[in-house]
């Protein structure tokens, strides 16, 4: 599912990529790479709230995830002090 999402993104099919990434996350709730890629998709679609939600989920799993922290900084968010 994740690899299909990557191919869809390369082809410019963002909607199909989003569907595959959401399925990948349903299959594995701790799939950090899928959350990060989903956040990037949301950033590209100018959906900062959706991106922040995904990035917070990443940081709940891995509080020092460099990619999530970088994306949060890019969109003007801050790393929450107490990840819940």
C-alpha cells in the first residue's frame, strides 16, 4: 500500500496516494513513514491542520522523529512538549 502510494504520487495522483496511505495506517497504526508521507501530501495540498494531525501521531510514536519535526517547523508548527 505504501509503495503504491509512492507510485501514485510520482504519477501525480494525490487522491489515490492518500487512499493508499490511509489504508497502510489502518493496517499498521505505528507506520511512521506512512504518517510522514501523508503529512507531506497534506502540506502539498495546503492542508496544514491535516498535516499537523499526522505529525503529532508520528511524534506520539517517535518523539524525536527528525522528519516530523522538520515538517512541523516548515508549516509553522511547534513540537508539542507533552506528546499524548
